[in-house]
C-alpha cells in the first residue's frame, strides 16, 4: 500500500466516478482502475462497488477512506513543513463553535503574523465538523465547550477520533440578548422567565444530537426554538423576535456590535471552554500563540 494508491482511492470517492477521477489525476482510467484493484487485493476487501452509474463506497471502504484522508493530510503537512519549508507557505487553521471571542483571538493572530508567510483558515461551524476538521488535519485545533451534560458523550467522541480536550477556563452561564429585550436590564434571569421568548440555537445538521449542541440546557422544555446556521442571523433574530441564546458571557463588541448584552442566568451550572487536538501532537508556534490569545479572555469571564 502506497500514499499514491491512497490518494487514488480518496480522489475516486470525491469524484464518485473512475473516469472523472482519472481526469483529475491526469492518468488513464484503466491505469487508475488497476491501481485500485491492486490495493483492494492487498487489503483483501472491496473499497468500491462499480456499476454503470459510477462507483459506490462500501462500508469497509468508508472506514478505510477516513483513515486514508487523515494520512494524506498528515503527509502533506509533513511534506510542506520538512521538504518545502524554504519556499512553501506555512498554514494555520482553526475550527470553532460560534464564539466571537475566539474569532477575535484569530484576528489578533493574523494581525501579528506575516500574512505573506502564512496561509490562514477559520471555520466557524457545527460541533461535529469541528471534531472532523481536527481529526482530518484540516484544522490544527478546534475550540468548543464541555459541561456535565455533554462530557461523557464528547469524551467518547474524541476518544473514537484519537483526539484530546484541553481545558482553558470555566464560565458561568448567561442569557445573551439585545439591549431592547424586556429582560435585558435584569440583574439576573431565571430560566422560567425566558419561556415566553424564542430560544435561538445553532443548527447541527445531520449530527443533530443534544450532546453536540452549542447551547446549554438543550433539554429544557422551551415553548419555541428557532434554529439558525450563522451568528449574524442569530443577532438579527434577537432584535426581530426578542430571541435569546445561552452563552459564556464573553462577548466581543468589536465583532457583534454594542446592541447586545449578557445577563447572568440563575444557575450554578458552568461550561468549560477548551480546545481539541490530535492526541500527543504538539501545537505549532502559531498554534501556541493562538491559545495564549484565547487565555487573555480568562480575565474577562463575567462573575
């Protein structure tokens, strides 16, 4: 089994066609088909089922390709770092749940490092995609939260993907709403007081589990819940329908504006902000600097 054969298999799966994959790889279709056959023979398993409509990945093939993509990402990372280190751009990528403070920390890092030397990427996305991006080396690290409710599930998920969670700091829980909301100027808010208003939550797609939610108290019997897929829409709905969400209390007015505020929730529950990374892997220099930037928000945790 070679890196080239793995690359062939991954490309075929992406294209869902032998012919299209051969064109993308600049090789003949028979040569590609033979190379993959040899790989399947060596593994003693079918990666693809061929038919007139193209190819279908088998269950065993899906498992193989998941590992193959990780291996390719790591190989390319090693190639860029150790072979093309003199000429190639360094890369830094972060995936995260929808945290404006984590975006602001990323902005600070971009401003501090030479953008001519680095290629940056930021993915503000669904919880499971944060995990997938780190697992597949699309991102060096992922920022998310853990609490008593999701801890067991999240630990199992990270363990299955050979990842680890590193805690940064604990936060109390706050209701995040616009400053014209009827409850905005309360000193503290009880959960029961929020029942008359729509709860805004980030859509988690096909991996829609309560344990992967970005919000606390997802099992609370809200009367109305509105799912959104980006932070700008959530902020608009806070004003348009007097909606609210639950958060850490760390907000970035530079990014979200000053029309919003965080009010303490009447609960003893806490959430732990941290990051995930591949087990045993050291962060790059820029990765460590990003974590240092995140840690500056520890002093801003509201009490």
